[in-house]
C-alpha cells in the first residue's frame, strides 16, 4: 500500500516496492 510519504521516503519506497 502506497502512503502519502515525503519525496525522500518515496525514493526509499521505490527500492522497497514490496510495501
């Protein structure tokens, strides 16, 4: 589930797209 996180977190979420 993609939450409304900061752009910095978005970069990290990109690597951990499993979340």
